[in-house]
C-alpha cells in the first residue's frame, strides 16, 4: 500500500479481518501521511502513527485494541 497525502484525493480503505478471543472482527484501514486509521462499523475508529511498521500489521493491532476495548465495556 502506498502512502497517501490527504490533499491529493480521499484515501480508500483496505479491508482487514482478525480473530480475537474466538470472535471474528472486520474493518478497513487507510494510510494518510504518517497515520494509520482503522474503522469498524461495530467497534469504532482508532488511529496510530505509522512509524517504521508495516501498515497492515499496525492496522491489525489497532483492530485488536478496538475489539479488546469493546469487550471490556
């Protein structure tokens, strides 16, 4: 996935799926400059800096954090 500058055009989400504590979760992620954003209709939105990590790996971690937060509510 290439990095995207927000002034060029809107980012397009890449689908992502994880299994977390026996449950399946889906969402999408975008990379906008230095930030990765994960969106899930069921869980919400979470952002983190891209840093030197792979966007997919960071997105999977963010989706797991959203799933964990939803479970502890």
